[in-house]
């Protein structure tokens, strides 16, 4: 994946896995393990935050696990140390000054409380009504993004305190991935020279590939915002005539081309003669960078969502007829031999709003899986999604249901291309809600919030360029 630029920050974007935290009594033969446990030696230190999604003081009833090496680790084998754990491990071995130690202990207790709340599904009452850990982590990352960037609506650097909080909280969430590993066979030489095959742990493949890329995109987005510290434009609140006008002019501010429901966004203002050529060039360059970041984050999010299992509840809720979902008019056009064109159909539908586009996307996606299920049920009685995937290669490509499913998929793809700001479909929301994989939950939520931030940055830059163009046209 091509990056839009190089970050100036000195963060390590490489992936450094940690020592696998395995229970001494766990003798499972599974080839993949997710180790997400509370540890008294967690090394990530942060302060309590009033705007954090899970910063309320709670009772710490969580259990701790031992730092004894895993029974799968043979003598002489070394597991890599994660930087997230190293700091507090050294703190326990080599206590520093009394004041520093007390502060770090308080921060450690706060972190244990937060992880306790995540493990309990954000339900500290003990009634068992909490959501799954994966959903709790996903919600917390989403809430963190809203608290940090929810009121950041301008092209300007993020406040240092908020930037520090964003990095601290995200490092806290991403440290969970240090303990999501998979087991692979490897040869190990014993002291007597005998070579034996053992199972060793390594970071799960999807995390080791996607997480460094997401960290890089995160750093690039913050770099784009930092580049607008000194600008020739400024902002006025919606409805203001001059705002903080630097030129003292009371001329009418041209409003950007944005939707009416976004009335709360501040309006960018430019000098009477417009921006300088250097400033316009800088804006275009950063817009292209943010646009590439948006495409990369969106592609990662789509790939992660595609790997998530479709819930059985979603498949069970689908109607038996795809025609009843899309309607007679759309169904007749999709059955129209070789003359089917997704773009022409979308033009005929004349979707006037994002709400209508999202509603149509839900219908098309539901009909697509309905037709795929019917195509598979011609030869197999079961209709679960697992069975659908197993027998997709055995489907007759000339079958009518298969053709309709393929056309529905192409129509859905064109719809998402035409409406890039389209919200999550019902299927995507169902996947996230029923997901139990903590690693996928972190990757999906992280990529989703970065996609949203990149989209906003592109929109803010286009607003400034639009106001600049309108101002220059008025002066001519």
C-alpha cells in the first residue's frame, strides 16, 4: 500500500509481538490463541481521563496471571518483549523514587480497572448483561474518537492535550494485540543436539500486516493537521458576517457547498484577494494526501469486514424471495438479459439523499445473499452461511439465482463508489455487533475511525478551496 507521505513523528510503526500469556493449565491443541488477560505488570501508564469512554472509577475484582514462562516455551527459547509491558516490569524489578513509584502504581491500577471493564463487557454490576469483549473494545475506540475529534471541525493542529490523550488511549487498546497470537510448528535444537519440532507463537497474520499500516495512516493524518498551524485562512461561525476577519472587511462570506443539515460547521474565510498560490498548492497537496489515506483506510476496513463471519441471525432474517426485497421494477431490470448496467440503473432510481442510498444498499445486499442461498440450496438442504461458502465453487454459473447475485454485488459496489460517505449497512452493523474476535474488532474500529477522520479532512480542505475560488471570482 502506497503511503501519502512520510510522518515526522518518531513512533515505531513496526510490529513487536510480546511474550504469549498462556494459562499453565491450558493444554488446548488449537493452532490459534487469543490471550487477553489482566496482568499486574502491564507497562502502559496513563492518567485518568474525564472524556474517556471507560474512565470511571470501578472496583478492581479482576484476577492476575503469573509471569512464569509458558509451558510451550522450551528452555533456551526467547520470546520477544513488548514495549507495552517492559516499562512496568522494570519498575517492579527496580523501584525508582517513592513519588514516581506511587504515581505509576496509581496509573497501573487505573489501567487494570479499564481492562476489567472491557473484559466484563462494560457491565461492572456482575449481572452478566454486558456485551462481548470484542464489542466493548470496538465501542470504546469509537467513543474515544468521538471525544477527541468530535469537536475538532477545522483545519488546525490537534490540541496537544488531546493528541497526547489519543496516543495514550490508542496505545492502551492496541496493546491487546500483543497477546493475540497463532501457533506454528518450528524446529528447536536441544542441548544434546537433538532437533525436535515444537509449537511457537507469533503475531496473528492479519494483525501483523494491518496494524502497522493503520499506525502509519494515523501518524500521517496527524501530520496533515499539524501542517496547518500557520495559514492564510481563518474561520467564522455559521451565520457570522465577518467572524475573526483579519482584513476588517464586512463583505459576505461565501458558504461552502455542504449539506444543509451540517449547519454547525464553521465557515472558512480568506483574504479579499484570495489565497496565495503557495497556500493553494499546499492545500491541494494535503488534500491529495488525505484522499489517499481515506482510500487506504476504507480498503482496510472493507477487507476486515469481509473476513468477519455473517451472523446466523442475519441469514435467518432474510426473506425467501429476492424479488420481494428489491421490488418488481428493479427485479425486471436485473433480469434483462445482457443489457444490465449498474450505473444506468442507479441513474434511473434517482436517489436523492444518503438515507435513500443506504436503504437501497441494504435491500441489494439482502437480496444478494438471498439469491446466493437459493443457488446453493438447489443441491444442498442446509442454508447456513457456512454451507453457502463451502459450496460456492460448485454452483452452476448459468443458474439464474447465481447471475442475479452477481449483478446485485456489482450494483452494490457501484452504489458505494457513487456514495463514498455512505454509512454502514445493516449487514456490516450486524457483523460488528455479533463479532467475538477481539483482534478483528480492534482493526475494524481503528480503520473505521481513521477513514472518517480522513474523509473530514478532505471535506475541510475542499471547503477552503471553494471559498477561495468564489472570492477570487467575485473580485474579477
